[in-house]
C-alpha cells in the first residue's frame, strides 16, 4: 500500500464543500458491475451520485436511511450512462480491505456543512 501523501495548501482544501446527506434510495447501476446509484437528500435539494461500492455493499438497501458525507461541489460527470452529481467519502481498512462509508457519529440535519 502506498503511504506517500501529497501536501496541499489550505486554500485547496477550503474549496471542498463537504456536506451531510441522507441516502433515500440505492440500487445497482444497470451498466456497471462495481457501481451503485444513490439518490440523496442534501437538505435543500435531492441529487443522484454513483459510487464504486457494489462489491462492498451487495445489499444496496443497507445504505438506505444512512447519513453520509459527500463532496457537494464536485462537477457532475457521466458514469456509464448515469449522472453522478457529487462523491461520497469512504474508508478502506488496509488489513481486511473492507470499505466503510463515512458519516456523522450522530444524527444531524441533511445538508449540514462538515468543517
């Protein structure tokens, strides 16, 4: 595993708009074996994001109702025919390679800013 870290300036980090979102729906991507398509609530709007979690969450319903952290100001992009309008944060345990979606430790309002 590569442990090299590239240093960035605070101003670069400050450009990220990290928000809490609630997963409303989650389904397998129809055209990609590794992707899930999530409908999320960001408080003031609902969005769709795609995430490479399908192998780690074989039951997509496991994510429904969870609060997650998303990069809300990432430019939308097409992912195998579906629009992804944001990116969720997840951690990978290096020992088990288990992927865990990152969320707040307690319930907060959808759209809450992470700082």
